[in-house]
């Protein structure tokens, strides 16, 4: 696949970055190199092999349906935000 | 480990460590934060308890350093990234809590590659950490600050995280021990996530026995991290009690891409093991050749997902150049992440995007199965595997930082362990002619951590005359 300015712009959008033209040029060359490297997996015959996403078998873990004490309270967590008003996090306008 | 007692005051231990830490900071740039006031206060409390004859923990008054991606209220947890600037955690990572409960005293937070993306600690927003043996060279990474803090004897142990070699490689670049435990051995609760299916909490120490103590304190099931394994540390099967081991060496890792001094260190260690009666078994593990490519697909995919939470809204850095919500996300992320963070997030979104998922992500997940199968097969033939940690000793600052693929190749021999979930222990293996540290890694099957540590300790205490400390050009 050809990695060009449009591909970078698309990936930047998926990644929520505002990429400048200069950065885009660097990223194009970097990502080309990386994708070329990882593409060597093509050589490996994986026919009939099941994928692994997690190394240990996951099992369902049950616990009692009760509220456990939390490590941080609401005010502490709100205190981490840059702008808070009426116990809510303030953000710029959406549109 | 030197703990506090009636004779040795915790305040003295902590003050000495802090003095050293401050003294080395200008040259080596090891710490992002010094915990002076709180550390001395805790030390005084421990001295008080000891004076009154009260019970203290197994790490009473032992100063230690914390990689800056473990959450705790002491200072800001930045993961060496601008985007976490100003973030002081209200919660404490389980691993830190367990250490502190035993009386260990955090003297500071150590530098790292931002979000642990890197193999040199040069990708830190706060600048690189220097190698303990040569100021012109990298510390290794991503846990470079922690490795150098232990190597320079500022502290006797430090925490690290290892997603693809981030403990083992800096340990070997600085001549110390570094353990990446079995996946799920130690809780990841309160650790800044990089790649959830490969991230491991582990330690740097100056000897193997200290790892045993630290593992027995920190390993175990945690209800706050449901990927932690049921308690297993120290409960080894009897087969591991035999002092004579079968040690596997991987044929493919002995090639021209590996520095001759590292190959020589491996040969010396193999000869020393044989001399002591251990059996050496040559292993053919062809799928490992693809581990790095699989790793740099799987890990970026998980990185892209984990780092999507950093949006400038709830905590950390927020861009001041934004009129709308979307601009706020985009500018915050663009200004707050380092170039390598962006590359990994974008590669992750690439391999996960429709049209490329099957060719990259699914393919890598299948390669991962093959790598696991190869390890399973290998451990039917041998107890442990001995390999180099990295293809070369510490490289020069700036040498690879602008060439992402060259930097990724650093991880060639370390990432397969993370994909397979098996433990790896970096052990010192002498020095190069110019005095740089050399390291090797012992790899064991899942849950063999205690046996691995015990074996490394046995090797440490019975040094062989064949284990020459200095590289002599391969004439040995």
C-alpha cells in the first residue's frame, strides 16, 4: 500500500491529531518504513492457526453485587480537570 | 537489602539516597520528581516505630525509585509525556501500595520514554537519561531512569514496566538485574497502560535474591486487575528443584546482526554452565524471527486504544489553542504526545482499520499463537532458555532516535517473551573492552519466576573461572 499525504491525513483523523504539513512529511516517511518492516509477516504461513489476543485463558470472575469503597471520590476526580463548574467538567462549545 | 534497624536509621538511609540522587541528577538526568519531604517524614515514622519496638515491614526504611508511570499521590505521574503534565493521582498502584506497606520509601519518580514508547529513554518530554557507564550513551529504555538509579547505587531497587523489553534492555545496558515476570504475576492496577496484553510490572536490582523478596511481596491476585493470575509465586513444581538444568540456546540468535561482544558473552556463559554440569540444548525456533513484526502490529493496536483516553478534558495537559471541542482534542493530543507516541497511535489505527485488519492485526495475532507454541515446545526440551537481551550494547545518544525502525530492532530478542507471556530475567554478563555493560536473559516457562530467580542467584554465587569479566576480543 502506498503511504502518502492522504493516508496520513486519514490516520491522523482516526487518531484525533491535528498534523501540520511538516509533520505529515516526516510521518509519511516514518510510517512507510514501519509498514514495510511489519509487512514481512506476509512470509509466515499462518493457515489454520487460531489467533491469540490474550495469553491466559480468561474466565468469568464473579463477586458479590455490592458497592465497594472506591479509591478516589467525586471531588478528587473533578479536581483533576482544568475547568469545573457546578460539579461538572467544562469544555469548549461542541460546534 | 539494607533495611532500617536500631543501629541503621531509616532517615539516614533515605537522606543518603536523596543526596546521591540530587548529586547525579545534573549529569545523568535520572529523576522527573524528588520525593524529599514525604520520604524523610515516612523514614522518621519508621525510626520511631523501631525505637518503640513495634513491628516493621520486610522493606523497612529501604529507599527505592519508581518509574514515572506508576500512579501514586507523591508528585505528578507524567509517564514523561507533556499530556500528563499536572496530573497528580488520587489513587495508588497496587504494586506501590504493597511495597510501601512493607516499609519501602519512594525517593522519586524516574525518567522514561514517554508512555514507555522507546528503547533508549530519549523519547522523554523531559530529555534523555544517560548511561551509567558512559555519559555519551543511552540508558536504554523505556525504564532508563530506574535502571541508572540502581546501577549508580542511588537505590537498591527500582520499579519498571516491560512491554517488549523495557526492563531487561536497560538492565543489560547498565550491568544490573532486571526481571520481567510472567504476564499477570503483578497487578497492573494504577500503572499507565501501554499494551494491556503484554504490559508487565517488574524490578531492577543489584542481585538476584532481592528480586525474590520483591516478587514475594508484590506478586499475586488483585481484585482490581482481573488479568492477574491466582497466587503462584514460589509454588514451583518439583521438577525445578533439580539443581542441574537443561538450558536451551536459540540457534538463530547467534548471527551477524548481533554484536560480536554479545555473542562472545553468550558463549562464555554457555561454557560456564556446561562446566557446572548443566546440559546445553540447541533450539530451533523459526517463528521468533517474526516476533518483532507481530509485536509492532499488536502493541501499536493496543496503544492506539489505550491512549485514546488522553483528551485534555478530565486530567492532564489541555491545549490553549482551541475554539471547539474537536479542536481541543486534536490540539491537545498533537501538542501533548511525542513523535513516537503519534507514530504508534497511527500505526495502531492503520492495522486496525477496515481493509487492513486481516492482513496485519489478525495475521499478527496468529503469529503470536505460533510463537507461544514454539515456546511451549522448547520448554518440553529444556528448563530455561539463555539468549542475548539486545543485539548490541548501549548505543550513542542520538544514534537511532530519528530512525524508528532501527530503534525497534533493539527489541528483536526481547519482544517474543511478552507476546508469549513468559518471564525473562536480565543478568549481567561482563563488559566490553571499552567498559560498557553486557547482559543476557534467562527465559522460563510461565509461572517459573521463582525458579528463574533462584537459578540466577545460584549462578551469581558460584562464578566460574570461565566467566571472564572483560571482553578480550574473543580469544578466550
